[in-house]
C-alpha cells in the first residue's frame, strides 16, 4: 500500500517535471548572449521578448499536451476495440492499426482547434475521421481542453517568471544605473 502511494507520488513529480521542461528550456534560451544583450537594451523590449517566449512556451506545451491526450484516447479505444471500433462494419484491428497516426492526428487537431459545430474532419482523411469519431465516444479531446489550457498556462507562467529573472541586469550594473 505504501509502495503504491510512493509510486503515485513519483509519477506526479515526474509529470510536473515533464510539464515544466519546455518552460525551463525556452527560458534558458534567453540566456544566450545575443538574446540577453537584446533584452538588456530597454525594459519594454525585455518585456516583449519575455512575453513572446511565454507565448511560444504556451503553444508548444498546449500542443504537446493535446497530442498526449489524443494518444491516450486512441490507446484506450484500441484496448476496448470491440465496444468502440467493432460497431463499424468491416473494421478489423489491422485496418485500425493502418490508420493509427491518422486517427491520433485527427484527435489532436480536434483538441487544439476550437469546435465550429457539426461534423468536422480536420485531417482530410474520411476514414481517419470516422475512426476518430468512434474513438471520441470514450472521451473527446475537447472534453478536457480546460485542463490542458490550465496546465499550459501554468507552464507559460513559469516560463515568464524565469524569463524575466534570466534577463535581469547583474546586481552591480543595476546599482550603477540607479546612481547615475
């Protein structure tokens, strides 16, 4: 029992670390000398660079989380093949495996593109769209998009705070600027 709780705790810690990885890596790019010098020129330029980096972090993190959600939905649907895909006539496991990446791509696109109402096929492959419709019966990416948005916003906020910290002037230079 205790071992399971420790494993659960370790999985949560690993998930948080993976969530913060894009935030830290993109913020570290602001320490590259050309970016750092550019951010030092002006406070508003620094704010723009940090904000742009934060928006990039949000987009990358949200895209990664939506892709992960699509893979999980597909995996669950494949596990429960008979009750999900078995409802379509002529569908076999081999045909579903053949369209695996098309289904995942369609689920991912549905997760990142806001719903416009009605039937939609964003990937262009009708077979992939029909199979994605069947996989969506378990759970659609849109159903937990607010959770994904919240997690991506958290990652972007961490990126903004780190970016602002990483582009600060050294302490001695700040004191010299204030005394003149």
